[in-house]
C-alpha cells in the first residue's frame, strides 16, 4: 500500500497517480529513479490540469518550467504548493541530467510534495474526494519489491512508461473505474439528448467566437445508466476537440439516437482531416498529431485519453474516422 493508492479510485487521476504509486514503490530500490518518477508524475498532472481547466491556456513553450511558472497556474495552486512543485522539478532535473546523488530525505520530500499536489487536484477537480494525510510510516511498511529491468529504470524520464516497469505481482494495473455493470447498478438513468443539449449550451460561446455553425439532431428519450458528471465531461471533450481542430466557419454536427438498436451519439467537425498514421493513436495519453493537433491549438493530448477512460467505465466504445467532409467521433453504448 502506498500513500497514493486511494487516488486511483477516481478515473480522471489514474494517468499521473500510477506514476506516483511507482515512485513510492521504487523508494527502496533506487532513490534517483524515485525522484525522477515523482517529476514525471508531476508533469503528467500539470498537463492534465491544463487540459481540463478553462482558466489555463497552454503556452507555446510547453516545457514544465513554463507551465508551472505561468501566472494563472501560480494563482490557482498558491505559493506554498508552487514551491513544492519547484522542488520536485529542480531535484528531478538535477538527478536526471547531472547524476546528482539523492538522499532518502530528498526523495521522501519529493514524494510528500507530490502527494500534496495530487491531493489538491483531487479536491479541486475530482469526483470523489476523500480527505487524507501523507503518512510517512507507509514508506517503511512497503514490502520489499522484486527486482525490475534495470535498463528500463535508466530510460530518460520523458520515455518512461511506468506500468511496463512493474511485474504484475508488484503493482497490478489499477482499474480505470467501475465496470459498466457497476455503473448500471447505480440505477441512475441519464438522458443523452438532455446531457448533450446542456454541453452544447456551455460550448455555444466557443463556437460563436470561432465563427462555427452548430447543427444538431438530438432524439429525446435516449437514456443510459451513467454517471452524469463524468459522461458530461466526455461529451464536453468531444465537442471542444471538434471546435478546436476545425477552421473558422466549419460546421459542428451533433447527433444523438440509436445505432443498431443501441444508444449512440456522434460529433462531426467539417474542414478537418486526421492522417491514417495518427488515427490508431488518438486515445493515447499526451498524443498529439503533428500538424492538426499541435501547440497552436493549445491541446495537451489528454482529452481523448480521458474520454476513453470515462467511456470504458460505462461500457461504451468511441471510434474516430475521417468522413468526406471532416472528422467524426461516434460513441456506442
């Protein structure tokens, strides 16, 4: 058990919490890699914040130091937490680039600072926050981990894929959320057309600013058992993606109904195209296609990854394809 385990219950937090769990588990193996993993988890979390918080605008220079030094970001996290993040970043950089020897106290402080950051995110953005405190004694209670592939541990932090570093008996991959049966068991039916209409109302100003035309065809009475808050975020991400990656004057076509007797929805944006090489990778964390999904759009590459996580939880599948006029995302429940 690690200090970060309870954060894994919120599907939104899994991408960077997995790295935090890995950082704590490696504390007794390699202090330097523990610190590097803390920095990597922090980078994931910072970029996630930029992807979901409308008050944060991704700067052209998307290095971690630029993201955390941005005035808006500092205003959100506050000075105390900002200094904690600065310590993780600087310690991680020194370890990765200079081979600086790390003491147990430094590695532990990185873990504690990272905990405060993820706890802040869970409180501000999470869907099921539970107040807990960092417990130093858990570091001493960790079971002696098995030896992992040393070559992978020496990979530069930008290339680490943490879930590949750990054998199944050491750190089982956490679930991205409850199963579809568990969601169904909640008994809460969500009207898809009403949910989409609500999201369209929230995004209408964005479409108007971009001179884009909304075309909607929403069949009323299409219901699915769902977590309305999470499903709303998934739909919102699909709509914002459609607008962000379409030219001025494009049409954003939104549909809700049934496909082969099953509830479904789609979002299509005209005037856009995705390369065949990019299509299989769109749901990967931090993936951005060179060209259409680049720095100029302000995206961090987490939006569709979060969409997939949420839809997986609901037993739904999202596919993205090029059409004659643009790009279409279809969700089938």
